[in-house]
């Protein structure tokens, strides 16, 4: 979901703050023109939320109601987004926590007090908050798919590392025979024969069929594997490890197989969603944007042209623009930590892996035939020439040309070199 500034001319019927919880939400409501807020609790069920929203709509005649809550996504946000009379204002948890600390330095915390402070932030500092303005269903679907795929890949990496650790203890030879142990061939082999003893009992013809079935076409490579299998000796003689190791490897291989299948399904869905997205024509010819990066860029930029006014806003939101701090005669620049971590990843890549900016911006100076790069200083002014090809302080930066992706995206007209 994206956020845009609220039109100041909008007349509010009421202001509501919700301190969400897993089972029961605490809320406070201040009607326009009143000084005394109302308060209560709300069960975290679809029926209770629907009845509560319907009562507010009937009470205030469908006029807009500002709702402040400590979520920008989640069950409560998605449940309330379906009601057009409720305008959501996500409040960052760090903002509310430090606002509470200003009045309660002892560190005391209570749900009704937190709700009161959220209501104060909403009513007194609304000009500094941003309303939640949902993206199109196609964009939100793509955002969810690419984020979930990344989580699945991270899970596969975690289980693959565990599997490798077990194999190094009791069956290290298989890591030499199989290049990628989390590939289908490696997982299938460990599911069938999770120990050297079991593998050596198999007929060579059956092993040859196994490798051939898994697209190993080199007869020489297959024979080398088979010879190595029958010449191998056990790495350990510990009976406890020889029982626990194969059982663990077999279970982990099954999990990795399921993750491989899920990732393949997400790849298909993402490819379909990216190709059918209204913004697809703008990103298809983007230099450096392949099948993996292009859907993530579409999800990052979205369809709301008014969202970003200049390149600096994108740099700050994506977390690729460093933060400057000044105090007295001192000044220092540090890495921007407060940003969507998943969003920052498509905007940062190694120059060695891409010939053009990872944003797929206008061609870099290097891509235009002029070899140029510089080192981002650990302190000093930040170069903001459109979208810079950013690496953390001390890394390499390939500067981009002055009119890069932003102008093309806002106009909806591709401007990439042929």
C-alpha cells in the first residue's frame, strides 16, 4: 500500500485512535466539535469490526472519519480498508513510543494511555502524518507475491544451511557429488538414501538411471559419481550420529523440496502478474531489469504518479539516501535505517553484476561509453543527481544521468536506449 498527503480541505466527522491487539482492540473517539472523547474496546473479529464500522457510518452519515493506528499493514488495516468512510493514518511504532516516553519517562505503558496518545498525534499533528491510500489490486498482489517469494527463498537458505551442517558431520562426500544440495536431485537422493551405507547398497544401474532422470547427461560425470560412491568410506562410526544424521537430513530434504515447489509456483504467479500489470510496458525495456528485478521494481513504484515529486523522495523512502546529522560544529552522515527493508533491496545491487543502474534508470555514464565511477565518502555531501547508483558509504557509486527513471515513470512513457 502507498501513502499520499491528505487534502487539507477534507472535513472530518470524527477522529478515532485504535491501539490494536491480538484479541481485543482499545479505541477512543473524538467527534468533531466535542472536547470529551469516548472510549471502549473492540473484539478482533470480522463481525465485531463490521458492526463497529457500520455504527460509525450510520451515526455520522457516512462522512469521513480519520483513524490513527500503529499499523501500515496487517489484519486490522486490511479489515478497515474496505470501509470508504474510514480514512486510515498509520503511525509508526517508534513515533508513538517516543511520544509516550516524552510524557512518561519512567517507561510505564498502558493500552488506554497509548490510545489517548495516538488520538493526540492524530488530532494535533495530523499535518505531519500521511494517510494510507491503497494501491491498485494488481500492484498490491504483485507486492505480496514478491515479498512472500523472498521469504520462501530465505527459508530455503536457512534449511539448506542446516542440511549442509548435518551432512558435514556424517556424510560429507555427498556435498562433492551434488553441486547444489538443495536442488531437486540432491533432495531426492537424500530422501531415498540419506546415508552412505544405504547409497552403497544400490545397484549401479539404478544409480545411473537416477542421475539420468535428473538431467545429468554426461556419461563420464555419472560414472565418476558412481565410482566415488562405491569407493567412499564412512566419515564417522558414532552410532548416535549415524542414526540422528540421516533422519534429520531426510526431514530437511523433504522441507526443501516443498519450498522448491512453492517457489516455482510463486515464480509462475509473479511472471503472470508482472506481464499483465498496467505498468509492464514501462519496465519491459528497462536496462538491467530481468525477470527477477522487473516485478519488484513494478511493485516498488506502483501506479500513483503523484506519490513521488522528485528523485530525493524515492531515495529517502527506499533507504538508499544517507541521513545527515548536525550538532554544533559537528556533522556526520550515516546509513538510513528507518525504511522498508524489502523495498531497499531492488534499489541496491553490486556494480559488478549489472551494466546499468539497478533501478533501470537512464543509461549510466559507464553504459554511455564514458567510464566513470567514484567512491561514496563516509562523510560529506550526498550526490543527488537524479537516482544515484547507491552503495553503502565507502562503496562504489556509478552516477546516473540527470533525467532518469522518475521522469519516465511520471509520464508513463518509456525512455530507454534501443
